[in-house]
C-alpha cells in the first residue's frame, strides 16, 4: 500500500503543477511571449490563457504602459567647443511585444545610446546660446530620430524632455554677471523713464497753472477795465445830467493840480488852455488878483488873449 500511496501523491502533484502551467493569467496592459521548444508561438494578451504544460514556455512578460526613463547627465560639446552636461528623460511605450523581444537585445539600453548619439549630433551644430534657448527644437529633433529608429523595435517614443543643460562653471559666472548687468540696466532705464514722466507731468502742470493764472489775470484786467469804463460813463453821465458851469469846472481843475504835481517823476506838466476860461470865471467871482479875466488885470488886450501856461516843478 505504501508504494501506491506514494505514486498517487506524485501524480496529484504533477497534475497540480500541470494545471498551474496550463492556466496563465496575464494582467491588464501587459503581454507575454510564448515559445514552443524555443520557437515563438504566440503572444498572450491580458486575461486567462491556456498553454500546453511542459511544452509551451513563457519567454518574456512586457508592460505595455507608457514608461518614463531618466538618463544620467551626458557631456556634449557645442559648436563653439564648450562642454555642457545634459539630462534627458524619455517617455516611451511598447506597441509590439514580439518585436521588442526579438528585434533588439535590450531596448532600454538601445534607446539610451541612441539618445546620447543623437543629442551629440544635434548639439554639435549649435552654439551655447542657441542650445540654452532652443529646448523645444532639440526635443522635437530627438523625438523624430528616436521614433524613426525605435519603430522597428516595436517601441513608440512619445516625448523627449531635456531636464537640465549645465554649462561650465566659468560660463555660468559670466552669464550671471551679464544677467545682473541687464537687470541693472533695465532698472536704470525704468528709473530714468519714471523721472522723465514725472518731469513731463510737472511741466504740464506748471503750464496749465500758468495758463490758468494768465486767463485769470486777463479776465480780472478786463473786469477792472470794464468797471473803470462803467465808472467813467457814470461820472460822465452824472456831469452832463448836472449841467456844470465854468465855475465848477475851474474848481475841479484847481483840486486836481496838487495831485498832478505830487509825483516825483513829474518835472514838467502842462495846464490845458481851457483852464484859462475857467479861471477867468472863477477869478471874477472870488476876485483873485492877477487871475485871467479879473478886473483891472489882464494883459492889455481886454483878456482876449489865450495861452497855455507851463509850470515848472521845483
């Protein structure tokens, strides 16, 4: 009985192993390469799959999702003979599991070496300044070359990104100094522009203020002149309405003479000839000796001679 039991146990174990090898569960977004006696048979897709145990074997399981692979910094020489270190990141996806298994030994290593070679060819035709400012152009060129080369490997390169471009230390110091000088220049330009705008606004304000003052003075002068004219018209109308005689006019002339002579700049002033007639009438009333038209006075011609006397101010 013991040998039979041992044989039964062995058979159960073999059946269990055969069942495990027969049923293959492939996860979603994955694929498996099946070989029969070392030759490619088929590709298993996601789900439950049945294979022949001890005859079919799983050669490779491949993840079909998009993969992100960063590559270490690579020294690259630019067109102006400067060495820069460039970090790259590749986004790729396996589209054909069979080609990725049999067309290339290690597609990760192949992509890395192809990226480095292509990057050196592209950067070798650019100077440092263009390299630092043309990341999109470099990414597009890399992606085009890699996608064309990796297509036969069953791999599609979706994106290529440059993580960092590090120029030599001496060049970095020079670039920092240049950037600092540019910032100082822009700050000086902005300060000068602000001062200029302030001066322009100040000048415009002073101009408007001067214009307003001139307009105010002009209006004030016009109003004063209009007031004086109105006063003169009022006085003139009052005089005519009062019908003054020669005596009143003579009296007003005499009152104005001290005011005329009061100025320091008046060295010579003239009495109008009309004052003689007024003084004649006034002299006849108050009997001023020697006044024109007074009794017994005159110049021998009956007071008919009219002169315009000149009075010199001491």
